[in-house]
């Protein structure tokens, strides 16, 4: 992995201390994404730690339960505020923390200031690598044709679009084919797919058609929820397209079973 500039550090020239927010789905469904994120951060010169953590609070927030969301926010801030940066391999969770935590403390000046200080150092993984650390390429290989899905929160709340494509372009053996409407929702939307399953299925059906039409043999994205939703639809339609988190491909961990595929043996 190479960078255009050295990572910022303290006056003692220590490496930046990064608290890795793994996310609930990564922790319970796809731990390899967390290991890939830690590998990428370490190779970029960071000191990486994974403090005891819980949900970012987004499901409660999206359901209108602000009191519970605030409890999760308080726990997350307390666990991570000692780090130089807070990095998540998820635009959805990073967007929740960075864009919505302050409003949970509206009317409380001291709590608001604390939340805003925390939010200022929260980043989505690939955005952090490119925009903060100046990483321009990775040392990885993936032999395949890949198409990239722009997850809603990462794209619209955090402006994550060009960064993953720039790093994917540096992966040896990888060809990137853009799908039509790459920036259109996949239909997951957290609790949306539970509240409105028929609408969600129609949306992901269109997304699956665009993925297949791209000619790619692999779909990648930056949010595990989106990936699980699209992987399920592609498999139900009989499409032989591997689905992987972008961190796994960038970290050179593309040799393990794709999302939704059972490990052999």
C-alpha cells in the first residue's frame, strides 16, 4: 500500500491511533470484513485497536426511538473518544455517527460539543484511507471483473464515491465495469426492507438486473447490509456472481467464500 503523503501524527511522531468500529453485521455475519479493515489500516501506518463496543444506534434512530439511540451514542462516544480517529467499514454506521449523533444531544451544550468533537474524527474506511491518509494504491490481486454499488449513506451523507474506485483500479488483475444506476438504492435501507418487503424486493430486483447486465463476475460495495440483500436476490435468481465487501478485495482477501456461499469442508 502506498500513500501520497504520510499519515498525520502527534508531535512525538507516533502513528495515528485508530479505533475500529466493526459494526454489528460484520461482528455477527462477516468478521473477515473487520480483519480486512484492520489489515488495510495497519498497512497504511496506523495503530489499530478494537475497543469494547455495541450498536451505533441506527436501527433505533430510524425507528424513531431517539432515547435508545442516544444510549447507544453515549456508549460509543465513551468507548472511542480517546482515539485520534474512529473508522468503520460501513458508510451506514459511519454516517449515523458522523451526521446524526449531534442531534441526539440537542439543547445540551456540553454534550453537544462532546458529540461534535467525536463526529469530527469519524470516517468510513475507504474514505479515510484515501482522503485522510493519502493512500493511492494497495498491494492486492483479484482476478475478475468487478462492478461497484454505491451504498446510500456512504454516497449521500459521506460523499464516498471516487475513493473506492480509485483503490480498486490499483488491484492487479481486476477490471472494473460500471453497472447502470450504480448510485441507486439496493432496497435494503436497514429497517426499510422489514417494513416494506414488497417494495424492497422490487428495488433489489432492478439492482440485480443491472448487476448482471454489467458483465461482472463479482459485486463489491462498502456496506454489508446492502451486500447481503443483493447477494440473496442474485442467488434466488440463479446468478453466478460473487458478492464481496470492498475491504476484502483491497486487502487481498478475495480467496475466501463469497457472501452467502458456504465454506467447503
